[in-house]
C-alpha cells in the first residue's frame, strides 16, 4: 500500500522547470551559422520557484576565428575567454541531463535557444533533449503584460522593475528572467484584485513592433540578434519539435500542474497569465 501511495504522488508531482539561456556568435556572412559560446541553466521548484540546481559553462567553437577578439559589451564573451573552454561535445551530457524531461523556460527561447540547442546536438550526431512543456516569457509577457515597459527586451523589462543592467551572460540572464516574471506576475495579480482601480490602460496586440519596423529601416546588428523581440508572435510556431507532439506534452503538463495541491507561487502565475503553457 505504501508503494502504491508513493507512485500516485509521483504521478501527480509537477515537473521541474529549467530556465536556460545561450550566448552565441552572430553570423556575419551568408551561410555562416550561430555558434554557442555559453550555456546557463537554473532548475527551479514549480511550487516555490526556489533554485534546486544551476549549471553554466563557456563553450569553445570549432573555429575560434568566428569569435570576436574584443566584445562590444562590457562583460561580453571574447576569443580569449573561450579558447580553453570545453567543446560542446564535452559538455553535451551535462546539458542533456539538465534539460531533458523538464519544462523549458526562458525569454524568446522558442524562436532562438531551442533551435540552437537542436542544431548543436545535430552537429555531434546526438539526439537533442526534449521538453515536457514550454514557457516562453516573451510570448507570455507580450500578451499579458504588454509594452508598458517600452519594449519586450529583457534589458528594458529589468530596468522597468529596477533589477539592474542585463549582463548578457547566460546564468545571470536566467536569474534576471525569473525575477522579471515574478514582478510582472505580481503586477497582474494586483491588477486582477482591483481591476477598476489598478487596471492598466495598455491593451495587448497580437504583434510586436520593433523600432526598425516602425520607421521602415532595416534592423541593425543588435536588433537582429536573438535578444530583440521578433516582428510577430508567429515565431511561436517556429519550434524544433513538431507542433502536435509539443501540444500533447504541454497539455499533460497543464494537467499535472492542475492536480498540484495548494496555491504555490507558480499557480498564481498560471492563474493570471493564461497563455503561460500554450
């Protein structure tokens, strides 16, 4: 009887959430691919949002010349920084173990990070990790929180809440991502409690307009990097896994989360951000 009870508890237990982020090169010519330079991830408890474990590593690309000698960012990754780092193949087992079978979360991960992970594993002829659900904070916050902060870049959202400057380093950005989500969820929760008093005048839109799109000019290098929001939420359809299979696993995650008892922080986030696990 005790074993049966434990088995039931395991089935009802919500899967862990892993927030992750990649830093990469930016292709400078036609045919050049993105190269992963850093991977960072933090596993959190879905009920308390407390950190369970974290992992980060620099990654040396096969061709070091694709990495800039000097970075335009204050704490950016340089060729010197990665020249003695492990290759992706050296850290693939660890990356697979921290991602596989968990809910994946991050900012703009569906359009960028998931694709880069798939490409990196394909390059070493290994099957990629598979999520059991996806939480892309770019899509969630665009629909529910809106552009009240100015735009949907992580740096802008962090500045809006006084969380400091984005460092563009994987693990630092992962932790900032979670704090941004917590702050946005709190605002939405308070607004839903007093909708007539605190409700924002911002009204959501199905598209995200970048500065380059509104003035008709081509995007600059920074805007074509993955940190910039895409021009349309259609990016949510561009994922490295078939839409049908991802929908099925996402529905299973939603069922698991619904069975969880009590009202932990993640449930509050789900309650007031209905698109969280679409």
